[in-house]
């Protein structure tokens, strides 16, 4: 076979209900003696977080806490966390929470010993080689949502407030050394977060599956991730205590982030600038754009989507799959249009430019130029699938 490709797959994962009890052991395995516990402001005082901190303190760990993390985290959040880490003499990070806490925790561990600014390590070309690899601290990741899959990723999405753009900070060693994936931690998620993070996982799996290029491992993982979301997201919304369905959603999130090393696409290309400009929930924004991007990419993915539809137990056609996406959105209350998401159209041209420049754009199945990006935005604004 003449095809050549580079494949990377995730870290060690301890999956299952109750595995949070193994957090102290995870620190010992990774050599962390004085961890900085990074989470977000909305999570830090909740019982799930306080229980984890007590677990660590009872095991004899001196734990610092940093929780000044926005839902769409910023470079200032990372810089402040690095200051706390250095001042406390911490030798590793526990990244605990949803995508924001995980991304900031990973970025803090990455930046702990760097001398260059954060934006010098944006995922452009080989900029990651600028980093001092020996100065990156170990990370243990503990997701409390089932969406981003950041717990197995080698990058963080951070907003540059000066330019109002979301930037991807990348380094191979940003990947956590060990993940504790305990679905019991997701039981207390509000319905809105359950749905939004679920659609983030779905977008990752779906866009990775549709991205061009030869990566059968990612294709298979993405397809199964889509099926798991279709089957389990309605279950956890109807019954938040369904631990088996919660576990399947947590798996789908892991799978999405594993698969999207193949690439993403215009769902994320448009969601990123909208989220940066209007502070919308990333997963809900993905869900809003999803059918409009599918239709825009139809010419390049119709046969592939028909196979995916068959795998998911649907009529093997693009139209059947699109109908299933629309039905799932309606059932779970995902905004049908940008108007429903409370996003205005006053910056549509700017969003078109930002979408074209987004790192996700290069792997969209059809070429995403500004005209197409604005067309998709307009259809999503008007609700015209």
C-alpha cells in the first residue's frame, strides 16, 4: 500500500463507576507529590469537587486549588494559573471538570516552565517545537462532563481576548499521563450542559468520520461514537441517574477526541468564532450549526453518511441521517437557528473571515471559502436547512 500516515492514540484511561477513588494512586503513578487542582468557578464548590479534594487531603497530599476559569477560557486564565502554580511550588496538575477546566489545567502544566508567551505555541506549523519539553509538568485528567474529550487530547482551546479568537495551543506532551473516567461524576450535570456537551461529542465523532484522508482507525471510532450518542444521549436526559448511559456518553466523548486527530470541519470553524464573539456554549453552538454544515458538505460525504446511517440502524441514506440529527436536536431542545441561540447577524462577514482562518477548516470535506462560510451562517441564522 502506497498510503503513508501518522497515527497517535490516547493515554492510559481508568474507566468505570467509582474510579475516582483511585485519584491518589494516579498521582503516585505519575510522580506528582504536590498537585495544583485546576477546575472552573462553577464547579469548585460543588460536592463532586469537594469530595475529590477531601480524598486527596485524606491521602496526605498538599493540594493547591485554582478555579478562576471562564466557560470559554482565556489566556489570562492560563497566565493567572501559572502564577499560582509557581508560587505554590506545585509539581503537577490535576485537570478536573469539563472542557474549560481540562483545557486550562493542561495549558497551565504546559506553560509552567516556558519562557515564551502562550500564543507562541499556537497549533501552526511546527510552533510546538519552540517549547522546552523538559519543563512540561505531568497531568492527571478527570472529566466531569461527557463532551470535549480534552482529557485524552494534546491541545487546549483558549480564547485570545485581544483578537476575540479561539486558538489551539498544541504540544504532544500536553496529553495527560493518566485519565480517570468515572461516569458517576457526570450525574449532577444540569440538563443544558448534558445536552450541550453531548452534541460536542457528536460533532467531534461526526466531523472526524467525514474528514478527508486515510485514517480507518479514526473512521471506526468516530462511527461508533456517533451511534453511542444517538442511543444514549436521550437516555441520560430522560434519566440523569442512568449510569450505564452516562458511561456510554463518557466513552463517546473520549472517542470523539481520539478520532478528531484526523480532522474536524466547518461545524467547528463556525462555532469557534461565534463562541469567541458571543460567549455561547460550544457544544450547543456545534449542535445549532450541525445540519447546515452537513447539507453544505453533502456532495463530498453523501455515500459516507449513508454507510454511517446504516450502521446507526437508520435507512442507509444521507436524508435519513439528516432527519435523525434534526429529530435529536428538536427532542433535546438544541436551538434550531442562530436566532434561537441569541446570536445576531451583525458580524456575519467577520465570522466568515474567522471561519476560513480557523484551524478546523483545512479538513472540511469541501473547500470552505468565505462565500460558503457566510452562506452557512445565513442559513443557520434563518433556520433554512
